């Protein structure tokens, strides 16, 4: 049976300071959608976590926004609430990099609430703000990392100085001033980190997020310069070479295992090479299944180890693997166990090909008594969440006039070209139904208000008639 490998690669190169980051980013694993502590902004497919280079050149897990063209929420997260002390000051930060174009807007913000779930964020002049953002805009350049920094001050703070800014990840200089500072009310108990890409209709754009933090300002937190300098700390010693072995193969896969890599700090990642070309970068794991191979073909594999500073070990021993033949040469096509027949490859019915990314294709009609779709993403209960951004009637009307369809709903051309995914479409339709319910409830409140006004007018008319 084809083994399943869950990549649990953490934020390689995580900072180590006297004070711990109040956000737990150890849940960031390669994949899509929400993870513990970070709820997606936009669709699951617009929120991708993948291995890439940090601002300091290390192999890390990055959070990537992938706009789907809906010109609405296009990636990023709402963090989980953390408990805070309103008499303290806290500093927020996150690394941002945008590629391809400056379409859309980056939002960097927060929420603070009390025990009764009421908003408790104030501007420095004590004006309440229920949708607080340190900054919204575009970074000065594309394809370059910037550190965004914002502050939430204690409830008794009386200053007017704006301390936040946008910092160049290479020079360390503050390139943008004017980020908005906030303060707590005296009953604030919880704090949330949030950062988004919004209103980006360009499907070629990508925005990367890395290393979000919240630190209490108490003298034990890292300085902004230390955040910019990164975690390398002068480490130049690479790990030792791992020992690689083959533990099995099919006609299209090869299972690899390795041991023995050590480092003066810690081994944090591995790279798999196939015939001298990089196949995959993994986390702190010791097995990997190479897929998509050709039957009856010999491949040579090697592996290297990485540490947190990005130092790469010498290459391991080479392992030669010959895949099984597809038929008649010792390969097995169908397997049967417990009255269940299984097949490891793709299946085509009425056609000779299976589109990339799918395991079965049928050219013709399919009849069945029931179809169950198991979704991995969030069901649209998020529409009823307090922080959900419900489009205004004006925004909906503008989108219909410009696009000829509802927000987030695929176009007729897209459906004609790609078909529809039943689970995803039902999710989108329920999202629209729940949004309509919010609109109806809002209109009901307005109607009751008008009815009350009509009743008062009738009373006044009677009073006037009585006087006359």
C-alpha cells in the first residue's frame, strides 16, 4: 500500500531569545488551509504553506497567499486570541514579501477584547476603534522582504508618538513611518494578531508571510534589529552526511530512509536528490516516498542534511532503485485484501488519459445511489463569526456589474473549462445563503424601525386631529 507521509516541517530557523514569542508557529506545516492558532483569510486554496527561503536565507515554512481572482479576501490569517495584561505594552511584527505586481492591499492589524467579547481597542486619543490596523498598503518594492512592526500600548498610556514602521530586510532601515499605534482599555483581556492580502484579482500575484510575533515589551524581548538580523548567529558548521537506504518500491514509487546526520546545534531539514536533481526539501523526518516514477526504470538517489542556519551537509551515499515493471515483469497491478480490490495507479474509464492532479477520469455518465464529499476546509460557519467581513450592497452590486456573478462564485467560462467541485460549490452556495440571511436580518431590523416610526406618525396625526 502506498505510504502516506505527513510533512511536519516547522519554522526552521525560529528565533531563540530570553522571552518567548507569544504566538505558537510550530503548527505551520506544509499544506493548505487553517492550522491550529491561525484561521485562514479567504479560501483554503488561497492559503498555502510551503518550504522556501526566509529573509535570512534559511529553509523555512512560508505562508503564501495565492489569489483566486475573486477580488476579495485573498490570503493571510486571523490568529487565536492570547491572554494579556492591559497594563503592559505589546509589539507585533511579521515579515512580508510580494511578487509579480502591486495589485491588492496588505492589511496588518489586531483585535483586542474583554472577557465579555467586547472590542477594547483605542486610538492614542482614546477614541474607540473596532477594526484596528497598524497599516494597510503596499511595500516599497516587489520580490523583497520587509519587516512590519506595530505597537499596542498599556491602558494608561498618554503619549502620541507613533513607534511602528516598515523595515527593509537587507539594510535594516525604517523605510515607512506612520504606522498607527493603539492602546488597551482597562478591561482588555485578550489580543489577536491578524494580517491579510485583500482585493487582489491578479491570479499571478503571490504574497509571502513569515515569522509573525507578539512580544511583551519588558526588556527581555528581542530588539527590532535582532529580528532583522535573524537566527543564524554565526553558525557555519554543516551537519554530518546521513546514511541513505531503500526500503521498497512499486512500479511508480520508491521508499527511502536515512539515519546518522548530526550537527553542533540541530539538524532541521533534509534534501532529497534524484539523479543529481533536487527532488524535495523536507522537515525533520527520516523517510520519504518518491512518486511519479516510470515503471522498470533505474534511479539514483542521495540525501543531504540542513541545520537552522542553512548549512548543508556533504552528500550521502548513493542508492540505486529500479522500479517494478508495469505488467508481466513482476509488477502487481491489482491487489485484493479483505474482499477489497485496490490499484495503486490512476484509472481511466471511456478515455485513455487522467488529468494531472486527479486519480480517476470517466468520459460518460455515472450512476450511483449516493455521493458523499469529505471536505478538508472550513465549512461556512465563518460567515456568522464576529470578525467576518460581510460585503456591502454597493460592493455586491459593483461586483455583479463588473464580473456578472456573485463574489467568490466561479464564472460560466471557468465552469465550462474546469467543471465544478461538488463539495466546494456547496460550500460557496451555503456561504451566499448565510450572507443573504445576514442581509435579511439587517433589513428586518430596519423594517421594524420604520414600523415604529409609522406608529409614532399615526399617534401625532391623531393628536393633531384632536386639537383641531
